C-alpha cells in the first residue's frame, strides 16, 4: 500500500523567531488556511450540548476564560496554477503554546492528548508564551502569538476548521480580545475578522456528504479513501493532489515527518477475522478506556464496516422499491382485467352498472309521464268543449277590463286551488281550429272582442 509522507514543522519558543518569516510568508501567499487547536479542557459536557445556542455559547465562553490553548496547528494551502486542477502546495506548522496565566486542565483532556502523542514536558519547557484577553501592552510590537493571529486576520483568507465554534471562541479569547457576552456580537465580529468566509468540515461531513460519523479522523480518512479509489478507477474527478515543500537541511531538525496511508490502512485481523469494533469510538472518535479498550479503534476498519452496512441497506431499499413498483403496476392493470380481479371488486363494478341502468330508466320514465300528462290535458279540453267566447268572458269578469294577454284555459273545479291547471292558448290551437271550422260550417260566426 502506497503512503504519503507529511512534513510537519514543530514551532517552539526556541525557534519561533527563526521560523517567523517563513510562517508569515506561508500565511500571506496561501489560498486558504486551516486551523486546529488542542485545549486543556472543555468544561461541562452537558452545557456544551444545550439546545439553546445562546446557552451553548455561554458555556464555551466560560471554558475559554478558565482553560487555555495548549497547541495550535496551522496548514496553509496554496493552489498551483501550473499544475493539474485541484493541486495544492501545503505547509503544516504545529505550534506548542504555554499560557502565562492560571488555567484549568482536565484529566480527560490530558489522557486524550497523551494517547495521541502530546508531550507535556516539551510544552512546559518550550511552549510559546502568551496572555489571554485584551492586549497587555507590547504583544503586537513583537513576534508573539497575538501578532501571528493578527497576520492571519490581515491576510483575509478563507478559514477552515472542524467543529469550529469551540476553536473560534478560544482563539478570540486567547489571541484577540475579551469575549463579548452576547453571541450576536461575537458572530458580528467574526464576519468582520474573516470576510472571506469560515468553513466547518464537521458541518460538511454531517449535512453535506452525510457521513456515518463526523469526527475529524473519520472525515479525513473517509475523504482520502474516496479520493484514492477515484484516482485508481480512473474516474472523471475532480481529484485532490497535494505537494509539500523541500525544506533546507538546517530546518530538518524541526520537522516531524509523519506517514499517512493512501488507502485502507492496516487491518487488525486474527484467526477468527476482524475484531469487534468499539461502538463508542466508532460513533464519537473517543473512548474512556483509551488504549486499554479490548475492542478495535481502527478507523479504517470502522469505515469499511460502515460502507458494507450502507451497501446492505441500499440493496434492501432497492428490493423494497422494486416490490412497491411491481405492486403499483398490478394495481393499475386491475381495472382492465376484471376476470382476474377479486370477488369484491367484481361486485362493486356490477353494482355501479346497475346504478347507471337505474338512472337511465328513471330519466326515460319521467319523459314518458310528461308526454302522457300533456295528452290527457288536451283530451280533457276537447271533452268539455269550451268555446273561445266563454274563455274571454271569464277573463273579463275576473279583471273588470279587457285582458290583452294570451287567453288561458282553466281546468279543474274553478276554485283556484292546486288542482286547477292553466293551459296556454297556444297549446290549444290545434283543437280550437277544429271547433272554428265546425262553427263556420254551421253558420254561427262570432266576433272577437
């Protein structure tokens, strides 16, 4: 398995001034800067996880005022335009610091740092001194940590952090000024201090790429593995490429060359296969048992197991979606295939047809009744043989004047109740024509009023 050697320059109090020009030049010429801190403690974990962001900010401020930064990592990435796309020149500096004021140091933090190779003897012997809070006078006139942080601010470069709210609060308190009481004031200051933007890789791991875990080692190795696999498979990219400086021989005594594997890393295997993984370390990147834990803390093995679990879930989800799609197709074909439908569906279809047939029968019957009633009324008019003069006289007697409206024939008992039926004169034209013809033949011609 190929590997990558990363040169890390250790900056301490005895070589700080010697390395100052190179450090400042790397900051000013970079495309973006990544920062990481190691702290003496974080205070109450419960308060740090408060639901209210204001309460969480107050808890971090309380920790920053009583704890200190033990070391600061600065990585300067400079894009190389004459190289392949996404190729960067990287310079990494690890600064060992020593706060000159009293501060709290937590046993859990000490244990974690020792497990990861932090040397407290070197920190107390060679740490770069600094004072927290506001400028105590003279710090900005010399090569100090406050002056170095000011160089980072004045460079106006994009800033990259991991779980950056804690780092930013500590950096503000230790190297800039006393922390404001309100979160709104703090964020407004950050907007002015870093106008090029602040990017949090923990947020990206959780909400952008949706990794199974988001602690720094997991996110770093996961991205590195995916980039390596893409390059090996000849994918379209983009592929990230990193290059490092060839330092002068006199600086090699300050450099710690660290080996980073490109691919899956070493695997812990035995006669019965890979060991069981520590679930606490797998989820959070930290275990209270530390090196004494009997379960595996191998991050590469954790990533491989997460990838296998994801593939298994994707296969189950794919089979489930196929079953749903097949069921939907069968349901859509069901109305066109009544012979293969269940009995209750056939009964529902037959019942709908019967309802439609009943509706058409009712409409036909209603039309027939209307025609029959019309014929009956006309027959009744002819049977009573009411003359046109009688119709006019009845109209004049009821109104007292000549009624110029169209004459009507009243059928019934003449009392005006709902049994009386009025037939317009136009509907009786056929029968009256026959009566007039008969009267004209009998010589009884009458005049109309």
